[in-house]
């Protein structure tokens, strides 16, 4: 899979879905943070279960990568598990993965950081502003992205 093709998965499913609110994204990240603090292995398993509605709702889902290597440990598409977030790029040449890694890797543990980018809304080709909320808990960096 090319880096750009992998990046297309970054924004969520490609079919038309209801768009969740920023508050929905914040609430999902709070649930994910609590789950990671309780049991990170169980949390990652739950994040990767596409039937788990606590961590998969409309266009929202939890993604995680380990630190310091940056390899995905949770993602909407299992094909990216084990690949590096730092390799993801959005056209024309936005190094979104490296930006996401840099924002959270140096932040204090538990502090939510944001990464802004544009991405087509599900079911369209129209670019729209999107933001990822990310937090570092232990050696995991996790986030939830939403359309602004």
C-alpha cells in the first residue's frame, strides 16, 4: 500500500455517514483515555473492534500508535496496524502522520493536543477542515478526528 493510499484511510470510511460533533469526539477520546489507564491491552483490543460503539460511532473512531516507534496499534483499518504513523501523507504533500506524531510525542502525558488538516467528507470529494484530538497515556498516543 502506498503511503498516500494509507493516508486516505486516516479520515474514516469512504461511504456517506452522519457526521459527529466535536463534543462527540471529545467524549470518545475521554472514554479511550479512561480505558487506556485501566488496561491498555484491553483498550487497544476494544479500539480495534469495529462493532464496539464506544470507540466507533458514525465517522469517529479511536486510532493509536506506540511511542517512540510510531507504529499503529489501533486503527479503523487493520491493514495499517504495525505501520508507522510518520509515513502517512495527504495530497499534495502534507506530512500529516509526522505532524500528528510530533504534536503528541512531546506533549505532557494526559494533555490533549490538536492537529488540523483537510480531508474529504465521507461520501464526497469535497475537502473540509478536520481536527485530530490526541493524548499520550504511557507509551500509547491515541486520538479521535472530527470534521470542524
